C-alpha cells in the first residue's frame, strides 16, 4: 500500500486537529465563556425546574417528542449519506474518469480516491451513532420526566434530585446531537480533499471559523445573552 503524499498528510492532520481541538475547546472552554451550547444547557435545567412544578406535563412531552423527531431525521440522513459514500466507492473507475475530464484537472490514484471515500463514510458513520444515541437518550429523558414527582409531593429533595437527573439526561442527549451535527459540518470541509489537499486546508479553516462563530459570535447567542426591551420595534432594529 503506497504512502499518502506529504501534502495530503498535512491537510488531513490539520483537519483532524481542527475537529478534535474544536471539540475540546467547546466542551471545556465554552462553559466559562458562555458559548451557545453552554447557555442552552442552563436553559435545559430551567426547563426541568418548570416541568417539576407542572401537574400536567403535555408541553414537556411535546417538546421532547419534537427533539426526538429532529434527531431521528438526522440519523436517517446519516444512513443515506453512508449509502452514497458506498456508491462512490463502488463506482471508483467511473468517477475518476469523470474527474479527469474536468477543467481543474484533478489527478488522483485509485488507492487515494478509495481512502478519501472510506474516510467520508467513516465521518457519516460516526454521525449516525451520535444521532442514534442522542435519540435513545431523549427517550430516557422522557421517562425521567414522567418519573419526576408532582409539585404537591411532600418529598421536595427527591423531586429536586429527579428533575436534575432529567436535566442531565437531556443535556447529554443534546451534547451527542451537537457532535453528530458537527460531524456533518466537518464533512463539508472534508469534501475539499476530493478536489485537492490545498482546497482541503481552506475548507477546513472555513468550517472551523463558521462553527466557532455560531458558538461565540452569532445572533442566536446574542439573543440568549442580551438584556433589554423586547418590543417588536426593538426586535426589528436588531
């Protein structure tokens, strides 16, 4: 098996370091810098506190079902993407013939193309497992919501422990869902490798910036942290 070209190794190493580095940055630094995910986790705890005070929890079950449906959609999409990657692997000769005729003059070997396709399939496989596990965790969260004692229960401490269990389970489900989505985002960066390793470097840097901006410099984060008036005129100005 021939070795990867040096420039491809550099581009792939940058991609892996960008993904892994961003993962640790968001999980460890975001709670201190009040990133979007960390801020929403605080609202998940607040949601469960409100849930524990409600006698009828139709709203909570409806929200949980909505979260499950979104997760199931992405899990199904991951399976379709895995099938598409398998199709690319099966039609390697035809794809290489098409790419060789394109204006930008892509040159690659069969072995290198298959490595790229297998890597793409691995990314979608990782995303599927994250979405599938997130879906399961939302099921557990729904069970824990149902197991939370009612507001009029004399066991206040047990109710507090129960709502925190439900909150932590919901946060874990959201965490795995986010990691699955992150895999989708970085798969777009990975597609640059099919063009050239130099494009791969550029697309990786671009996706890294976009994902960082959504966490720490987006209007969604601003909507959670901004305080002030909430009139329609004020919202239009923003």
